[in-house]
C-alpha cells in the first residue's frame, strides 16, 4: 500500500496533479517565472488580462514562456472593482483561452475588489459577478474573504471553488484567522467533503502553506511569496515541499493539543 | 480630398487612444496596422467580445471603442 496515497484535487471537473496554484506576476523576467513554476510542481497558473501594447508589439508575450499544454491557464479578473468589469474581463479571458484551444477555456479566477489599499473583495460585487458568470457557463473559482456567510453563499450560487484569503493579497502575513478558515471549511464541506476550498492570498512563506493544508484546505494559490522572495527558485521548491508536508500531516491525523505532558518513555521497568 | 484628417474625419478608440479610421477598416486591418495580426489577442468591440473568426468581416465606420487584450503575468 502506498503510504502517501491521496485523491487528486478536482476543481470544476478538471483534475490537477498539484495542490499549489501559482501566479505568474511580479517575477524579474519571464524566464525566472518559468523556472519557478517548474520548480513548484504546479500544473495550474493564473494570468491577468491586460491591454496589448500597440507600439513595440514585437516584445515578448507571456505565452512565449508558458506552455498551455503543460499548465492549465486560469485568467483572473484582478483590478476589477465592479461586477460589470469582472464579467467583461472574464469574457475576454475566455476568448483568449478558446483561441489557444484550452480544454478549460471557461475557467476564471474571479476577483471583485472593494478597496485599493487592502485589495479586500467587495462581497456584494463578488456575489453578483459569481451569479452572472455561472449563468454564462463559466467555471468560477472565486476569491473572497474568510467570512463563512459569504463563502457559503458563493457556493450556493454555483462557484466551483471558494477561495478564502489568508490575509491581504501580497501581504505575506499567512493565515491571520485560522478559526474563520476552519468554519469556512466546515460550512463549505458539509455533506460535500470533496468541495474544493483553496486558500488564495496572503501567503508569505512555506509554513503558511503547510498550515493551510493542515487545516484541511484542498489547495493554496500564491504568487508574491515566491516571486518576491530573495531566492524565488528556492522558495518555489520550499512551497512544493510545504504543500506536500501539510497535506500528508492532514491526512495522517495529528495528535491533539494537551495542556499537560504525557511521557514518551514507559513507567514500567524503571530502575529508579 | 485633404490628406490631413479634418475635424469630421472618422475616429475610433483603440485601447483608450483615439485613432483615425482608415477607409474600409475592419478589426483585422486595425490589428495588422498595429503589428498584432499573429499575436495571441482578444478583442472587445463596444463592450462585446468578437470571436477571432469574425475579425476580417467586422467593418468599422467610426466611433467604435475597441479593446485589444492579451495575457500578462498576474496572481
């Protein structure tokens, strides 16, 4: 029997082999990005949708460094502050994926932001955009806060995955409210243990990923923690290892926390 | 006919910039003029996504708002 047997992460009918989803932003170069993605072991990466340059359009495109047959591309709606904007961007992302012949062209990482300083989600806009995109046939992986009420409403609207933030985007603070995340997991997986819950945002270092996986989340989405580490390649490897460690610890079943000690060596046979 | 676009020369908005509209322009000619014909881009015309297969037949007459987008790095 394989001691490390696990079921794969399945989101919206798509099977991913890694439980890390990695962003492609903020790397020094596209070549660095490509190396880090490979080292992380991910098979799903997020991309943003932006205006193409009209001058000097002989420059590189990110797709020159990302093989859409190796990675599932997940377009985001980053920078959108209204449901209307997010729906527009999602549709353009879908069109780009269709042109690439992607098997998961209707995937979108939905973000509807509410505030520029904190990049916290606008729950009202997020709920509205989720409903509209689901109705238009999208597979919606939705960025949200760790509020369990909003989380369960997003699932009820048909989100394929609810993705609570650990802490503000790019802040590196890790899981700020593990209690709220545990409640989210309980509500989202009630009667539906395989419903994918992915922590998205705020990861700072490897232990944050391990912590999230130990809580029982199905995956972690991160970008800045790798891209802006001092040694991004090494951090990508650390994240890969942490994800596996946290997942195995979760599946292994940890010991409870006790107030007092329980000795590891037997009392019987002591000569003293 | 003047060579210089006059005050009533047809204009289109492309990625937020006003541009003069060439005669018999289509979305494909706009892409070609920008050197983007072979690039992985998607187009939104007046708020609606236009599939690639319709670029060449989509005529422009002036006043259209066009967004030409692509994938870039992001989280």
